[in-house]
């Protein structure tokens, strides 16, 4: 006989804040309740001093993990109802797929039939709550929690004659059976930033006339959860070679982007006029990714103008370059 995992939660009479994760919930359409003499085969949760959950400000309790059907699960209990779903006067209970990263990584969809148990300690049998239509629920990368907003009315739960809460102790349980496993196609999430923040970085290049490198890179600066750098080619690059200064914005380390992700960035590059503030600027938007880690201009400013003493681009052999970067959106593979 398979022995279910058993967990006992004892609530102490003291005030303690318990951090909990925020989870997306959904109620099942139709609920059916029945009585069973058989204990749940996958998980049992015993809670002692149940009334102290509310007194200590514990609005939600997440159980330990348990195995069922080759996957890890946990229960999430709201002793006074899930307020985020406007549940009142009922206990709320949900089943959560724990290894969400595997759903994302492999595009898995796990279909499961589950039921919750509540022990009647007087009659030594269980109230079983499940979907009335015995419908399997699909756990996937966008939806990894199912359950019952209204598992049982709090009044019925507290009624001593029902046997669910005796000596301030109760016992919950769960069974989970996998009915189907599938792999979904590719999916993408586009996150657009509200009130995107502009980040500026000024790069001072000294001894410019003595530079021998084909190109220079600024120190890295941070914007939109990524590090960036300015690239300058003093003698030009590609179709600007030998005639222009070439200037680019680039991701410092493109491999830090998750596979298939990209960022929509609006940026401005400037060669600063150190004499009259008549700066030379270029502004453009670009989708940055691992395969497209840089953007800019091969012909940013002509070499004759750049080196002209009245242009203000080069003063005392010092060049000042500024980048202004705004990350507006991020697209990532789910």
C-alpha cells in the first residue's frame, strides 16, 4: 500500500510575519462533494491550533512539496478565503505545479485529475471535493495553479458536529493523477515598459590623436536590466572606413539575454561640441538581441569636420561622447 506524505503544521501563539509568494488562481466550474473511507494516497496536511493562523496574520499557507505522477506539487490554503478573488466566508484551497521552470523549458502541458480531502475526525471518514465533471485540468507555463475558491463554508468547517475542526486541529489531503502530457509550440511574451527611464552615460576619451586601436569601447553602463557600452572607430568602419568616425551602441555581453529574447531600445549617440554645445547627434530605435547586439552609424561624422579646430569635437586632444538609452520593451520566449 502506498503511504502518502504526511505533514503537520503547529501554529504557535506568537506574532510572526510569514512571507508568501503571489500565485494566480482559478476556481473550477462545478464542485462535487462525496464521502470516502479511504485516506488520500499522495499528501496529508495536519494543522494544529488552526485558529491562530488568522490571529497571527497568516492569510495563506503553502504546504511542503510532494510527488505525484512524476511531478512535484504543493497545496496553498487560504483559511479565510482568497481575498485577491473576493472570496468571503469560505476556505480556499489550490493545487500548484511546483517545477514551473520545466514547463517553460520544455513547453510541457500536464493534464491532471485531482481531488482534495478534509477529514471528519468524529466519523473517521473524508469529505472529498473534486470537479463535478471529472474534467482534467491543464497545467502549463501560463497556468500552473488550479483549485477551489469556495472549498467549504467557514461556518460548516467550524461546526463541531461536522468533525472537521476538533481541538482546533484539522486534516487536509490531496490526490493527483496525471491523465495526459503534451508539448506545446513556441510562445512569446512582450513586456512594454510604462514610463520607461532614460539613462545617460558620458565617455571621455583622452589622447585621441595617439590612438592606435581599430576601435575603442567605453566602460559598461546599466540601463533596462542590461549592461551597455559605446563603440567608437576613430578611422571608420565598413562603408565609413577612412572617411568618417563610426559610432555604435552595443550590449556588453549579448549571451546574458535568454535564448530568443530581444529588447526594443530607443537611443541617441552624441559627439559633444566642447566649445559651443552644437553637438553632433544621431537617434534611432533598434531591436537588440544575441544575434543583433549592436546598432549605430558607420558614417557618424566626417573625419575632416571632426578634426577641425572650430568644430569643438576635439579639444586638447579630448573627445567627449554621450549615450542616452531608453529600453521600451522586452520580448522573451516562454
